[in-house]
């Protein structure tokens, strides 16, 4: 199977996975309350509600729209050949998982179950960080995927160095976050927030420092 056929197959399977919550909504619709939780705070308590039509159908459709838009943007990037081949596959894996879990949490909470939602989310996102971290150094300069700030977009050298640094950082933060989620569950929401901020800010600062050195400013 060539690359195009393989990508098409994975896209179809991923899209089917994103549609699973709609089937779940049909199955559970009659036993759901009129209003269902659609957001949870860091103590796993529902703090925002919507009609069951929105929770069971509108939100999954919205996630499908995000999925399709993301795939379109990645595939139509003029510098598509510079992207790592794994970026799309990560999207194909994680979007159905996010869609299914989002509906599952809402349905299970409405049925009286209280899963540790934040820990599930943190662990899944940690694996996502690790996956992206391994792909960032393989991604060349493009307009869709990566650390897109003026200094990286202006220079291949800056882009490559920044993404090697970002890839290492994202992988380390992902591994530590996943590990800490089992060891320090009580503090994980704060630890996760700190890690996420560092992952965003440090590569930008590093890129700017490289720019200043290259420009002798």
C-alpha cells in the first residue's frame, strides 16, 4: 500500500472514530437528563451544563469540524513536503480519542459515575506531547506545523535549532507529566499548567536568543 492510500485509509478510520460519539449519543439519548455536563473543574466537578442535544451531538460535530479543518490546513500547506510524515498520523490517532472521551465523560457523569477526568486528560495529553516532541525535530520550515514565530519563519537555521530544542523539551515534559500523574496526583493540575507554559514560552525565548546572536544585535 503506497503512502497516499495509507493516509486515505487512516483518515477514513479516524473520521469514523470521531463519529462514534454521535452513535453513543443516539444510544444514550432517551436515558440522559435534559441537561448534561460539558465542562469540569480541576476537582472533577461539573461546572457548566448544556442541553443533551448539544452535549450528545453538537459538540461531537464541532470536534469533527476541527478535525477536518486541521487535516485540510496541513495537507494544503504550500510547504507540505517539509512537514514530518508523522504529524497527520498523530492527528488521526488523537482526535478520535479526544472525541470519544469527551462524550464518555459527559455521559458517565450524567449516569452518576465520577471518573477522575483530569487525570485521564493529563495522561492522554502527556502522550500527545511525547509524540509531537519526537516529530518536531523532523519538521522543516512550513506554515502550519511547529513553532511559528517571526524568527523561525525567517531562517532555516533558527527553525531547525529551535525545533530540536522544542522537541527535546516537549518530550521531557511529556514523560515527566505522565510519570508525575501517578506519583503526585494531588498536585498534577498545577504541575501540568507549569509544564505547558514552559513548553510554549521557552522555545520562543530560545528562538529569539538565536535570532539576536545571528543578527549580532
